[in-house]
C-alpha cells in the first residue's frame, strides 16, 4: 500500500521574519493521498506545494506532526529508504552518460544484477518510446525526450510513489500537451501512486484524479477536477481553477416573491436557493464563468445587461470579450467567451445574457461560497 498521510504536519525554518518569529511555510497540513491515486498539488508560487512534495521525498525535514507512507512513519527515514522516485523540473541528467546509463545508474548503485538492469531499462525505454535514443547523450535530445529519460530513470526503480515537481515547465506548449497525456497514460499503466506539483491549473485539471488547491501553506479544497470547477468552496478556488478565470461582480440580494434576486447593473438574476435567505438586503459577490455569458440572440434568457466591449480577442473558434461593470470587487476587467460566429469587435455595444443556472454566489466578507 502506497497511500500517503499527513497528520498536522508543520514545516518551519529557523530563519526569522521581521517580528523575530520562525518562518512557517506549512502551518498545519492534513491530507490523505490514496494508494494508486494521481493527486495534483496546485497553487500560486510560494503556496507550499513544492515544500509538501519535498517533505514526502525526505528532502525537507518535518518540523511537526506525522507523515506516513503506507503504515510507516517516515519523519526520520532517509530519502533512499522511502521507496519513492522523484522527477524534477530540471531533468537532472548526467551529461556525460548515455540515455541507457542515465536510466541504469541508480540501479547500478544499488548493486542490482546486470541482467535485471537491462530488462528494466529496455522495458522502460519501450514504454516511453526511447529505444532509438539509448546510445545518445542528453545534449543530443529534445526537451521532451530528456523529460522522458528522467521519467524512465524513475520508472526502472519500481517505486511505490512517484513524485513529480513541475516536470513540464521547461517545455513549449505543444510538448507540454503531449507529455501530459504520456504521464497520465504512464500512471494508468504502472498503477502506482503519483503526486504531481504544478502552478498550471490546465495540467491539474487534465491529469489529476483529485486536486489539492493550496495557498499560503494551507489547503483550501481537495476534490475531483469537475467538482472543483463546478462547486468551488471560496473565491480563491473559483478564481484559480478555470481559464479564463471566473468573473466576480458585486450584487445585492433582494426578496422576489417566494424566491430571491441577485441585483447588479440593472440586472436581476433570479434564484430559488434557500441559502440566500440570510443575505436579503445585503451585498454578496456573484461569480460567473466566461462561458456562461452569451451574446443576445444566441441564448434563451431574459436575464442580461448591456456592456461596452473594451477589447475583443480573436481566439479562433471563440472571441474573448473584455468589458467593465461598476461593481468589480477585484477591480479587473470581466471576460466573456463568445463563439466567433457572433462577430463581436472592440468598441461594440452589446448585451450579454446570463445562464442563470450556472451562477455562483459568495459571501463578500469571508469569500466563502454561499451557493452554486
């Protein structure tokens, strides 16, 4: 069993902040990663995701709490004894060694029999389509090929846990897309626990069985990609998951017969959510995904508002339409994803319609989700 368990894990450094207190990167981490699961740790730079991964690897000491791999407490276990393999952003290949030697080197250090080494390296090379390159040096390979060698070097060890720290960030967009599918297929084939760190929410959404969204060393939400997208627990998760990010608009809750209305920009968005009862007469934040805004005439809704198009960005099948509204809690331009056949241009005045069944509502003070 290669489940990973964090119980009140703390990571602090001896260096001090301006108040003379220890710098705490991870204050209280509780997380269960299940056997054979592909879990992605995601969040902005400095959120603690790489530190969390390095604690699993044993490259960072645990300052407090308990960290288990399987049923084994590993707080004080050396990295080499944890049955893990790590793939880094930088590939970390030996430039003077061939691809074969790079993949075999770790096994040679462990005194693995030569026949077993050859069997494992050739099998990994076959799976990763590296067979034609086994006699080449890293400098003779493309970025994607080097990353596959790094994966192969980890694979041959047959670890219980794969740890991947932003392994695709050095690749161009096309290679990243290809490698995403290869890593996901590799996980299915190996049936091993994968823990993957990235700041790229597209990678997280396309690869993970579950996603851990982190900020300032704290976990905000752990869920499947679909649930994170459709039911974010707060405004941070709602803004971080989804590209382009969710629009946030200040609104006021009013009673509307037996139901409620969310009012902004002369627009009344009907809602029958009982959770709004305590917010009547108060301001809330309405969240609307860009794809849930539609050009008038292309969608059946009586709920909408007029906008002036600040900028229209042609993206091929879609146009990204940027606009402003008065109640911008984040001060950012809003965005709608409109099919390009609508032929909207910069400086146009148009009316946008809202899919009222896809509106999210957040508490203005706590930023927690009220209803979806």
